[in-house]
């Protein structure tokens, strides 16, 4: 039986280790109200649909990231954590600085371990750069992190803000280093210094973003693995919301290409199992 929002049905050739974590997925469930155009809340991208992808891929842990179409309503993420299993699922929420303490405590109890700022396109964002510092101060006592979806140029522009934050940072989608510069872009060293200091993490996800020729992101994967393998996690980005018009990928093929780029079984295990256990508290 086919699985929505992915091509193919075969399992990966790569032998996925026990307790592997997919650290970046989105759940869309039309039981929950979305903002704006209801068509942006993808059909067939529920927790039940994702569980079928888990079975195909061989992973067992996951991190649910609230999609922008739900604004600051994180009910869909909390529900997905319950459906996928609270012992093996965590969440990343979207919030505004006026969030009250009771809501923060409820999110923490529900499995949320961070908040996301999707600002690569400020025109469509539900948060803003000026919200980051006050929210970082609010969540720091909880031990949460801020997840930053910035383009490489934005990382350079916002360097002072990023370096001032009092909590750990997670950079989405390999820090969105543009092609063809890749690891030669100045954002690589800005993020790299934060990794070296134990202040940040990078998600090896979204291989189709910022890409040039096929597999151009393999060099970026290798650069991050060489720089700080202990500060990396992997994510599928299912159901691939940015790729809906272009055509969704084969998730097993994406994972196989990622494992080939990493090139070492022990490092793959570290990135899939050990690192996310530290970051997300499994």
C-alpha cells in the first residue's frame, strides 16, 4: 500500500539502527483549525499516515514540528505526540512572547522541547525576529531550545542576535547554506563556532532545499559531519510541504543518499540515535 507524500514503497537499503529518530516531521490534521487557505493544511498527513512511513523506514522515534498553517496553536502537535507515543515522540512548538506560564508548563508536560522561528521568508512568517530574544529568555529555564529556520544570509545578518541567546539553538535544514557556496558561505563558520562551543545543533534535513545539481547537498552533509558529528541530527521533513508542487521525494532514497554522504556506520548511528537522545531527552 502506498504512503502519502512520498514516492516508492521499498525500505531503505541502509540498515536503520534501533531507536533511530526522525527529528523533523510535520503533522497536518483537519480536525484542527488552520490559518488562511485551508488547502495549505495537507490532506493525508496525519499521525496515522506518518506511522506507516515509520514502519517502512525502520525508525521509531520522531520530533513533530508545528506547521506554520496552525499559527501558535500547537494542539495538532500535542495530539500527534500522544498518538505516536509519548515515550518516543517529542515536539517543537510555535509561540508568541505573550504566552502564559501555564501554557508553557502544559506544552512541556506534553512533550514539547523547543520552539521554532520560520523566518526564511518573513512575508509568510507567523513570528518575527524581534520575538526571538524574549521567547528564548522565557523557555531557557525549561531547558528547551530555539529552532531557527533562517537562510544562510539571514544567519550572517542576525549573528549578534543568535550569539546572544541564552538557550541552545537548532539550525534547520543544514543552516540553509546556498548553492554553490555551501560550506564556503560565511554562515557555516558562524554556526560551526556555536557547534564547537556546545551551544547549537544542526538538522541534516531538507536535502532538496538550496540544491543545485542532483546530490549537491552531499558536500554540505560531509562538511557538517567533519565539523561536529556530535552536534547533528537527521530529519525527513515529511510530508515535504515545500515540495508539493515540484513533486515529493522517495524518503528511502533520501535516507540512503544521506547515509552514503555520511559514509560511516558508527557516525550514522550517532546522528540517528545518540545525538537526538541528548537533544530531545529520549
